[in-house]
């Protein structure tokens, strides 16, 4: 027997299905209290990240001793302990309780980068050291990367990508393929992806801004001078001079806007989140 369903009924059922998926999967970013969609289990994502990290470690040239690596480990330990102590002092769940922290220094002067995988696996490239310049600058970078992991941004990005893809496909069915046709037409004429520019890039910039804010807090709690973050991004802007794309084409805020935000936040954070006593 052939069963048919009208368009309105299908959308009602689809909406209920989406809610059933999304509602149990909503979480809140620590400190900022922003609601986020986290469909994928944290344990699974952390395990996948750990496997990728170990593979990266085994195939990458690392610096395994020396002053810089010791500084990275020192900053990391102070930050991780301060984050845990802060949440404990507020009687709040520690978002890093399941992290298995690790720190590596990648021997690559051409890459100006650092990252923190879900679960606390952190890499710093030697190329970024010419921009960080000092311990406070390095703490600003590491605080930002740690903030991504604490806020579970990777899980949120995967969840958002899935819902956007599913939602777009369903909407396109009822619009007779209009979304794909428009996307393809714009792509051919401009080389731009309207979904990326209109949805994914702004979402990425929101996460980056949140990581900037949380990173300042974590660095302040760990006892580092967060005023150095402004100088860091001034140096970063100089290093990227002539290479930085327009903000709407990027998943990151422009260096100029980052500096403006940091200046607006610093005094409040210094007062509200002073160095935490770890004794």
C-alpha cells in the first residue's frame, strides 16, 4: 500500500524529529552561558582527537627538551590547574575533568600557529614564538586555544555542520532544488559559497571571539599579564599584513576587531577574574 503525506505534515514531523535530536543535546558554554548544540558525545570526540594527536606526534618533528618547551608546559599546567580551581571555587562542574592534557612543541618556523584538540592535547609551533615574544604573549595564545577545548567548540562545529546539511537538504526538497541552484549559480559567478559565507563563517567568528574572551579569563586566573594580548595581536596583524582576507570571508575576526574587543574586556577581567590561589 502506498502511503502519502502532505508537505505540511512532513514538516511538522521533521520539526518534531529535529527537536527530539536537539533538545537533549543542548549544553551551555562555561562562564559565557551561551547555549550550544552538542549532538556528538564528548567522550567519542575526545577519543578520536587523541588518536589523531598520537598519529601527528609520531610523524612530526618535535622539540623534546629546552627552555621553550618547559615554558609551554609551565603555562599549560598553571592554566589547567587554575581553570579547575576556579570552577571548584564556584561549586560548578569542571569542564576539563575528563581531559588528558599533553603539550608538544613543533619544530616548524614557517607556521605561525598553535592549537588545542578536544580533551586537552596542545601543540605550539616554533613559528608563533616570533609573535608571542614573551611568556605573557605565549600564555595569551595558549589560553585562547585551551578556551576552544573548554567551550567544546569542535563538538559544536560538527553538530552545527550536521544540522545545517540536514536542514538545507530537507528545505531544498520543498523548494524544488532552489537552494542548490542558487548556491551553484553564485559559486560559478563569484567563486563563493553562500552557505559558508552566510552561516559557517559567522559561526566560526562567534566561536573565535568567545575563545578570545575565555582565553583572557583563563590567562588572568593563571596569573599572566593579559594586557600583553593587545600587543600580541598588534604583532600578529603586522605579521599578516597584506595577507589577511576580508572578515566576511574568514572564520576568524579581523585582527583590528580582535584588538578592539580585547581592549574592551581587559580591565573588567583583571578585576573580576584575578589570579587564583592554587596553594
